[in-house]
């Protein structure tokens, strides 16, 4: 296997007419480019994940405020307390990195319950 790779390297050098030093620099830059692509792939995914969770928290904050303002009569005391707690936690945007994005799920569950109650109320004559 090593022999084949050496022969390929020799052929590549002949086609491009590179010196040994130029060829080594070319190979090293390709390795570095591949490493950079791999690093970016990992960190870009983490950045997108973080951005997605921030959007989710913003949406949860909007929904919590809307539910507390417009649908307070449909909420029980536990749901109202949960919404207030989530809203107070999300309000401080400097600490969003420490917040678990699953906290937004509580708000969305309450919203689902309220929407279900509204649908049942609209079906009843």
C-alpha cells in the first residue's frame, strides 16, 4: 500500500512539476484544510443548536406572556405558577446559556392544554 501511495505522489509531482518542498507544503495545506472543515462542521452544528434553543426560548417567553395576559381564566394555579417561573427565568437573557431548553416545553404543554380547552369550548353550543 505504501508503494502505491509513493508512486501516486511521484506521478502527481511530475504532472504539476513541483519541487519536493512545494509538494510537501501542498500536502500539508490539504491536511490543514480538512482539519479546519471537520472543526467547523462540529462547531457550526453546536452554534446552530444554541441558536435554535435561543429561538425556542424567545418563542416560549412570548407564549407565556400571551397566555398569562389573555388566557388567565383557563389556567389553574399550578399552570400559572409554572408560566410565571419560566417567564422569570427566561427574562434574564444574559443567563440563557445556562438554561436548559427543555424549560420551554413546559410552556408549550400549557399552551396545548389551553388550546384544547378553547377548542372544546367553541364546540359546545
